[in-house]
C-alpha cells in the first residue's frame, strides 16, 4: 500500500511540479508583460507629458497670437479712421482749392474788365487832350478869344431882344387883364 500511495503521490507531485513550472513560467511571462506594460506606460506618460507641455506652449503661443491679432486689428481700425479723416481733409482741400481757383478767375476777369475800362477811358482822355490841345493851342488862342467875344456879344444882344419882347408881352398882358377886369365889372 505504501507503494500505491507513493505512486499515487508521485504523479500528483509531478503534476504540481509541472503546474508550478507552468505557473512560474506564466509568472515570468506576466512579469515580462508587466515590465513591457510599465515600459509602455512610462513611454506613454513621457509622450503625454511632452504633449501636455507642447499643448501649454501652443496655448501660450495661441494667446500671444490672439493678443497680437487684437493689437493689429486695433491698429488697422485706427489706420482706417485716419485714412477716412485724411480723405475728408483731402476732399475739403480740393473743394477749397476749386473755390479759390474760381475766385481767382473771377478776380482776374474783374481786373481785366477794369483794365479794359481804364484803357478805354485813357484812350478817350488822350483823344480829348488832342482835341483840346488843337482847340486851345497858342496859335489859335486869339481867334478863339475873338469867337468867344463875338458869341458873348451875340448872346447879350439876343438876351436884350428877349427882355424887350418879354416887356412888350407883359404890357400886352397887363392891357388884356385890365380889359378883362373892365368887362367883368360891366357885366357884373
């Protein structure tokens, strides 16, 4: 019986030894797998850390770019406003220049008309001077004095005739009045 038990125990020990060997091999394989998984986990953790660092850097970079974009947009708006103001100033300046140009043209035209009027008056004065010079030259002065004296004498004579006629008419008028008054008194 002893042998039987021994025989019976031996296969069990052998089975257990095999099982133990398999378990040890499994444990060893699992240990290697755990090492690989830990190694993979470590490398993934490093990669995750690197990605997080890169994400923080990109976020900071993005914020910088957004701030720069806001600044540039503000500057663009200011430049557009300045440009609009400058265009308005240019438009006003052009309008003023056109107004001044028209005023200058009007002034030139006025001066031209005044100059032409002056030239005409000057020409007339020159002609009058020539005429007066020819009329009142020293050579003609005695004959002109004689003409004026004759004209004066004729005018005085005509005035005396007119005064005489006027006196004569007054006398006739007085006679006519007296006749009318006499006729009125007789009829009345």
